[in-house]
C-alpha cells in the first residue's frame, strides 16, 4: 500500500506518515489539526506527533473513505466520503 504524508510548510519539517489517504487537514488550536485519514477523523498534535482517532466510519461502513472536509463559519466540520 502506498504511504501518504501530512506536511506542514514551515522552517521546520515534520511528516506524519499514514498508509491511508489523507483527505483533509483543518487547523484547530495552537499546533493542532483535525485530519481526515482514510475512514477516520483524527486529532493531530504537531508538537507531540500524536494522532488520536476521534471517529471511525469503518465500524458502520467498512468500505467508506473520506474525500473532503471543511469547517463552516460556526466551526462545524462537514466531511464527505465515498
């Protein structure tokens, strides 16, 4: 399986490597991000390099993958999958 990267453009580089496709990366607070990785929505802490799964749709839809995501003006996450 092809590995995918989440990269932050800055003077310092750090790569989060995932075997699943990365669908979206949304800034949260500080150095944290909400990411769509494969069938999961996760919290990514850039400083600690920790990725914590918040929700996994694979439990209900095993073949589903996220393909897009965005927050609206109220801060709600809207994500699409196929």
